[in-house]
C-alpha cells in the first residue's frame, strides 16, 4: 500500500450516506406489511386438473368402446379356372425377332424381309404435330402480303 494518503481516497472516505427519512421508512413498512401478491398458480392448477380429467375420460371411453371385438365372417372363395390364352404369331413382336436372332442372323434377316412385305403401305403425306395447329389458308394472312 501507499504510505502517503491519496487526496481522492481521503475525499471518498469523508463521504457518508444520508440518513433515511421517516417517510421512506413508513412506505417500506407499509409495503412489507401488505400480503404478498398472488403468483398466478390458480390457472395452472385449473389447467392441470382439466387435463387430468380429459385424459381419464378419454381412457374410459376408449376402453368402453374398444371392448367389442368384431369377428369377420369367413368368405368362401372358389378357385376359378384360368381363361385360355390364345397365342397369335403376328410376326411383328419383339419375341419373334429375339428368337430369330437366337437361331442365326440369317433367320432374323429372313423374318424382317417377310414382315416388310406383309407391312401395309406407308402414307407418304406428312402429318403435322404441334401445340398450336394452323391451317395453310391462314399462313399468308400471318406472313402478310409483300
């Protein structure tokens, strides 16, 4: 510690707090004498009691309503015979091409040549596909007359 007293320390040590007034003492005593404020425990107690009552009621209703067991009646199912399957060899199937290729490449070529002869004539007219169809008559109107 310092041997010489500091002037600031001497000034601070000379300061003393004021005496409390009798009016302040009276107001503090009145506030302390009043009953402590309620801590709002009542709504929590009501909510807890209501929740417990609802849980008990739900348990009773589920147990009472769930006591009945419904047994399903047995259903007699008679086996039905499978319908006959007709196999048509149209020649234009992937399976026919796979089988021909499994035998030899020559068999595949022969099957393709046979199917090309049997195939219907192709339609040489082009088909227009689009989201917004238009007619050929409206084309000059769209392009304008120059």
